[in-house]
């Protein structure tokens, strides 16, 4: 690791200690929640490849864990009312519905991961269709991706 | 959830049961490992935003867990010798070095997550520079992203 990188990271850590309640600009808020949602997309896509038997299923439980873990952070990433990116303003206009769906998503993916740990991956995957209700929520709350 | 989606998923699950040792085509192998590495990129970027204090640090431990979990799956995603995507052929030509680096990455990120759980997020982050040695490995083993 080059010392300049190390210095930058040490400086960032020092900044973190100084600013426990960081003020997030709008772009930061949007970028951050996109990192969360992109993580979910990537992990769901990996799981989809396994479900369609196009790759081996060794990592199923790790994918279920990663999805559950990331789902548990997702609602928090939308707490700041900052429309933009792919989030429709309806996210905040219908916050009670949106947050209920996100909490259901976190709860059901956590149950799916727990089942996989306790009873094996096939048992965990048995509820994948209900737990990963991505499409229904995206149809309501996500805009078309802006053209690059 | 529409019944057609449900049917597709049930069919996929049935296929999974029938084909426990799926044969992955080259494109599938490359897509899969990219989902893993993209997950790491997204989670590291989210953590970077927290380190630079541009967003609040509520989710630090979840990010460290997600990185450790995904790191634990990464080497397996490169086991099939399929050059392509952003992976240089050196990954397989220098497999002993590559796999050592990936195993170190998995071990160090797991330790970082464990420290955060036991001693708090700041303690976990103290080793972030050494644990996230992404750049040094990418400089050696990753090609420039192909132009879209």
C-alpha cells in the first residue's frame, strides 16, 4: 500500500472521529443509497445465476446472508428526503408504505438466511420468490435508469 | 408477485434440484465473478463515503460484515480458469500468488468485522487500510474496464 494512500485513509479516519454526525450533501445521499441498492442488484443477480443453474451453488448461503445484511441497511439509506437518482418522489410521499415494504424485505430476507443456516440452502431458497419482492417495489418507487 | 414470475422461479428451483453440479459456460463464470467483485466495489465505495464523512456512519458494521462475507466467496468465483472480463490471464498464471492475496483479503476483512463487533466500529476501521488492499491486487490482476 503506498504511503500516500495510507495518509489519505488516516486523514479520513481522523475526520471521521472529528465529525461523528456528518452532514451529507444531496449527491452524497443519492450516491450512498445507490451503493446499497447496487449491492442488492449484484447479489440478487448472482443468486439468480445459481437458481437458473448456470453456475455452481457453493456460495448460496453467503449470498443469502449478504442480501439479508444489505436489506437491513437499505431503509436507513432512504431516511433523508432527497429525491433524485432512480428514486421517485413517491418514496417520501408514501413513506408509510415504502418503509413497510422495506422492513418486510429486511425481515423476510433475514428469515430466509436463518432458514438456510438451520436447514440447508434448499430450505432457504424455498422462500426466495416471496422474500425477493424487488420487482413489485421497483415498479412503484423506481424510475427508469437515466440514460448514460 | 405475478404468477408467471412465481412459475419461473419454481421452475428454476426445480432445475437447481435436478442439476446440483451445474456446468457453467464461460460467460456465466465471468458474469458471476463480476457480480461478486461489483458487490465489493459498491460496499467499499459506501464505506469510503463514511470514511470521508460525507454520509453518516450508522451502517459501518453492516458494511464491514458485507465486505467480509463477500470476500469469503471471491476466490471461489475465480476457481474456474476462464480469462475474460477484467481478469488478466495472470490470475491463473500466478495462481499461488493470486489465491494467497485473496485468502489474505478474506482473513483480514473477517478480522476487521470481528473487531468491529467486539470493540466497536472505530476499532474495526483502524485496520481498514491494510484489510482493503484492493488497489495493489487490481494493479496486478485487473485489466482496464472495457469501453461500453
